[in-house]
C-alpha cells in the first residue's frame, strides 16, 4: 500500500501524468473490492461437526444398527460436509465416579477449542450422562437424543435445545403373540441382566404382564451367570416359552452380549425364544413385536438434519413411539413347525429361504414352454409325416390300381384279339383260300384272292403280335423266363438286333406281380434301346438268389445323361421306376453319352418264396 502511495505522489509531481494517476487510482479501487470478495469465495466452507455418544462398547450389534440408521438419514438429508465424531462411553460396564470424571474431562478438553454443532446421545445411560453434564462438556450445544424411554424423553425435551426419539416396547404384544403361536405353553420365562437399565426394563415388563390375563406361570430370571442361565434354559420343559429382554451383565459382574446369549440358547435348547428388539432377529429368536434400532437411528438422523438446517430443537416434537413391528424369522418358524398362516396380520417374515419354485420357477416355466413348443412342433411334424405316409400309400395304391386296371384291360383286349378277332381273321383267310381254289380258271380272280389271303394272314400275324405286346399270355402259361426269352426273340427279329438272353434258376412260384413288373420293365427297356440307343447288341440277364430277383438290360448304343432325361419328365423311365416301387424293388439306371446304358432291377422275394 505504501508503494502505491509513493507512486501516486511521484505521478502527482508531474502534471503530464495526471491521466495516469486517475487510471491507477481506479485500478486500485477495483482490486481493493474484488480481491477480498474473491478470497472469501475461495475459502472452503467449514464442515458441521456432530458428536455421537453411544452407551455401549464399540463392537455391539445394536450400536451397528443405530449407527447405520443415523448415518443413512444424515447422508440423504444433508448435502453439506459433515464431521462425525464417535465416542463409545461403555457406561453399562463402567459406572464408577472416577470413570465418569475421566470421560467428562476428556470430552471437555477434546471439544473445548471447537464445540460441536450437535450432540446425539444414544440410549438411556448416554442420554442421562449428556443431560447431566451438558453445561460442563457441551454448553449451549443442541442435543438430539436417540432411543430414550418415554418418561426420560419427556424430561429431556423439557430442557432448552433438546429433542429426540423415544421408544416404546410392546411387551404385551410379544407375549400375546407367543401365546397365540404356542397355545399349549403354560409357562413364560423372562430373562434379563442385572444392570440398572436392565432392572428398569424388568420392572416395566413386570408391570406390563401384571395387567394381562395370560393364565401362564411367569418366571423372572435376572442376572444368572451364563453357564447357570444356559442350564436353566436347557432344563425347561416343552411347554415353556422364553422372553429375552437384554442380558449384558450378571450378578457377579460379568458382561455379555445379548446376541451371543441368544445364539447359544437357540443352539442348545428347543424352547422358543421371543424378543423386544429386532437386533436379536436372525440370531435365534422367533420374533415378536420388535423395536427397530435402525429405524430409531434414522429418525434421530432426520431430526439432526433439521437442527443443522436451522430449526429450533425445542419446537420439534418427540418421535419414534410407533416404530415397533411384528417381525419373525422364517428359519425359526420352520424349526418349531409354526405355520406362517398363524402369524398376526401384517407380520413381516425375514430370512425366508426361497422355495424351489421361487428359485427356479422362471427356468421351469421357460423350460416347460420350450418343451411344450418343441412337443407341438414334433407333434405337428409327426402328424404331417403320418399324413404324408398315408398320402404316399394312397398314391402308391392308386398307382397300383391304375397299373392293375391297365393290365386287366390289356389282358382283356389281348384275349379278345386272340380269341375273337384273330380267329375270325384266320377263318376269313381260310375262306379266301377256298375261293382261290374255286376260281383257278380265272387268273385275275385267283390273283386277287391270293392277295386278299396274304393280307388276311399278315393282319392275323399283326393281331397275334399286338396281343402278345398288350398282354403276354405266355407269361401266365410258361413263366417269366420263357416270356422274356420269347420277347427277346421277337424283338431281335423285328428290330434286326442281336439280343443275348441269359437266365438263371428262378423260384418255382414267383409272384405274378413281380413277374409282370420285370417283364414290363424289360419290354420298356428294349423299346427304349430300339428307339433311342441305335445299338446293334443287347444283353438281358435274369437271375435270382434266396432273397432277390435280379434283372439287368444292357445296350451298347449312344447312351444318355440320366439327369437330363429325369428333368425331361419322360414317361418310360418314370413308369419303370413306379413299377419297381410297387413291388418294393429298386431300379438303377447307369448311362453316359457314348457308353451305352445299363438298367439294373432288384426286387425282394416274399419270405415264403425266399
């Protein structure tokens, strides 16, 4: 600042620099305003400090429940920085004046320099300690107590800057529930420790049960050492129920954890145990109308947030008296064979192991749906396959009926042509011969009658040939081998082709359907060889073994491409395949351009023929 003043004086001595003086002065004013404001904005905000005083020692389950609830409410309700200090007073185990004085001096010294913005004492001893010594330790600091009995809560709320959370123990509700779930039990054993808070709780329990008409024998057990307590519980008869209050100190000065005592009792005895705090749930108690330490902690944390935001504690009413809930352990219900239907309305059941359906129901449904869908697909395919098979059988039967009808018609035509037309033509030829003899004197008439006779004989031969082609009577009269041999001879004479016929021994009673099938296939193969192959030589072989009849027709002509012939939808090859299929046979056509063709037919013999 002195530097700035000296500069101003030097500038003032020179009139030419007056404009510089004005500019410098304006700049100094701006910096004098801006720098403090900027420094104030950059200074970090101080965190609100909260001191939580727990009655019990550090590692107790109920402390964990309270702490979880308080921190949850503070985290969700207050968005500014918080500095939370935890003090575990352990006032249940240590109550001597020197111990208390030590805590007073420690807390006074620790928070003298920077008093906290709020103090949260938890449970009766810590609340009473804080209220009694607040002017020494935390003068003028707001207090939000957590989990105080109703009378203590009212007394504390009468002091300035104090509010908090009270609790109510539903002793009557828990006892009535135990009677409801165990109607045959006629004895109730109430267990409690011997510390002053526990004795106060025992007195409250006695007062609550006294006004009830339980009809049960009530046995209050206070402060027994652990071994004696477990022996007493183990010796209890089957008609006994147990109500556990708290068990943190016995009459000889030993300290315990109520949770540990309950766990040992549940493993060593089958007597049902009920409680008043949900901290014990999951450690061996069946359940009951339970007070929730975590819910009390959340309420206390919510009140603390309101105080930190500026509300006056004395204007905030006490809360928490409605935080009891009917809660049960599903594992204990199952162990004691207690039906869930017998529980009071609106009860919560925790630790319920999922049933098989709850665990795998979705997978079962998905798998079942997949199986049903698969079954439907398979059923549909089977139905379609069945319909297709029926349709194929019907088509095969229809084709067989058509071919049978065709063969019957051919047989009829052949018989008519042979027995009627052929005989009449023969008679006409004989009559023409007689007339030829009568008219020998007339050369012209004789010549005409000779031509007529020759024409009639030729027509008669053609009728015989057509009759044999339409239906070979020789097949019925002499069998397949002779019929094929005859057909090959006629084919060789007609087409001027060398035909080699070879035949092995055939079954004596070869079925007519098989014989006709092979004959027609051979006939069609020879016709195709004459029409398309342009061959000079054909080999026909007919053989049989105990199971099959074999036919092979081979030519040495031009050959063909089987796929191209199949695509052209020719009737010749199709009819051969259909005939073979009707007798459960197989036909193989082997050919290639320039290398001739070979047709192989294999037909199974009926079992009685084999």
